[in-house]
C-alpha cells in the first residue's frame, strides 16, 4: 500500500499552510467569534469599543460662545474707539511719559524685591518641613484674593508714620514710605510677590530633589546645592513668575493710590493716570489703556509656551 504524496495533501487542502490565518467566515462557522459577558451571565457578540462623538453639545457650545464674546468684546471696543490719528500726540505728551517712566521703574524695582524675598520663601514652602506650613502658605497667597484697597490700608497701618513699624522707621532712621516713590514700590511688591512665590513653589515641587541629595553627598551645603543645582533647574519657573509679578505690579491701582497717593511725577503710575484722564480727557485715557493692553499681550506672548501649551 502506497503512502499519499505531500503535494496531493496540499492540493486536497488537508494540511494548512504554515503561518496562515483562518478566515473570518471560518471563525463564524466554528462559533469562535468574540463575545462579551453580560451582567446576568449571558453573552452577546462583541460590538467593539464605543467611540465618543466628536460634536460639541449645544448646551455647552452656547454658554461657551457667550463667555468668549463677554471677554473679547470690551477689548475690541477699546481698539475700535481708540483715537488712532491722535495717538502719537497722546503718547508723546509729558504727562504720559512721566507716568510710563515711573511705572516701568517702580514695577521693575518691585519685581526685584519680589525675587529677593519670594524665591527663598518659595523654597521654604516647597522643601522645608515645619509646623504651620499650610498657614504660612495661606498667608502668602492672601494678597491674591485681598482687595487691593484693603491691602493699601493694611500697608498704611503697618508702615505709615503712625504705623506699627513705620513709627519706628521714622524715629530711628527718618524713613517715611507713604506718599513716596518707595511707597509705590512697596505697594506693588505687596500685591505682586504672591504670583512669583506660587510659580516658583510649583516649579520646585516638580523638580527632582535627588539632584540636591546627590550634591549633598558630594559635600555641598544646602545653600550651595540651591545656588548651583536647584536654581538652574527652576530658572524657567522663576522667569515666568518674575514676568507675572512685573505685569501685576505695572497694573496695580488700589494699593498704590491708598498707600502712596497720586502725585504726578512721584507716585502717579499708568493706572492712576488712566483713571484721572478718563474724567477729563477720555482720548488720553484710551491711549494709556492701549499701552497697558500692549504690555499685557506681550507678557502673554512671552509665556505662551508655559501657560498656553496644548497637552
């Protein structure tokens, strides 16, 4: 009796090819199609992974559009009603340049104060462990939600001539802060420093502390590790916080007018100048507002990689 040839077997289809996949029809005939188990113990054919619809629901789209119009419309109105023809003359006036120069100087000085005091404070909140840390963090962030006028009154009661600390400064050193350019810097630093502290603290928490530990094992002190290792790592966060603090200081109004007053060339910053010009010269007020708007757009453009990144 002769054995059947291998070629005959392949022709007859009695031996599957190596690596061949069974056809979908054969699976269905054999009853091997995928199924899913139901809650009662039964099964049903698997229908695949459900997909979310890409359309935006109308109950969410309409409020979103209204909110967008609500935020953009005032800015468009400012641009539409701007005196473009007389804008160069408005911006080159002596009063505008005095207010702009004073605003830039005081905002930069307030940012420097915020950096010197705020970066160590952010490190303390992010790295140190001490009782009452949550309370300290709440007190640091309080100026964010405190009305600026209330902040100005608090500064006046603390650093004024009859204040808790101001009385001692006046009698011991002859230093008077209210209604001076230095008072403007103090008021702006008071309201702007929390922005820097929050930004730097978040960056410090996200940074890997093992680099500092490695520097400590090599003999570096904690201050050396902070200066040579930590600070370069968190430099982008420090820069972002400094820009936010500078922009906040540039637009400060309530605490400045309460604590430092409104004296042209000495304490009258851009926001105060806009407020006064709106009562007598609306065109000048719009021109000054355009300058502040341009600064805000520049700050937002500079921080677009940090705050506008799409995940």
